[in-house]
C-alpha cells in the first residue's frame, strides 16, 4: 500500500537585499494576478435560465472566489512561475540600468 505525501510549500529563497525581497513579492503578486485572470477566463458562461439562472450576487462574488483561488495557486511552490517572472524582471532591470 503506497502512502500519499501532502504538498508542502517551500519557504521563499532567502533574499540578500531588500530590493530582492520586493522583487520576489512583486513576482508572486503578478503570478497571483495571472492565475486569477486565467481562472476567470476559463469559467464557462452560464447557460441556465429561469429558476436556475445566476443572479447579480453570484456574479459579484465569483470575482472574489477567483481571486482567492488565484492567490492559493500562486502560493504553491510546484509551478515555478514566480521564479521565471522574477528572473525576467531582474533581466529587465539590468537592461534598463545599462542604458
């Protein structure tokens, strides 16, 4: 019988400078925003009508649910998207400082 290991989130890498910490936070926030938008776009349009139609309240609260799910997805370490965004932002900063 095999055991299932729970997903354990890794601690963010130790930042050597406050600027690195801000960059990491910005990359994590961008990933959360991206995941939120992806979830929002993936949701199918409601087709129900009559009694089963969605109301304005459900449509309003769905935005908050997508945002919470996007932040939860971004907080997991398995997707490495934050690392890629952070590297791209560092490269853009380095290219901008050379000009």
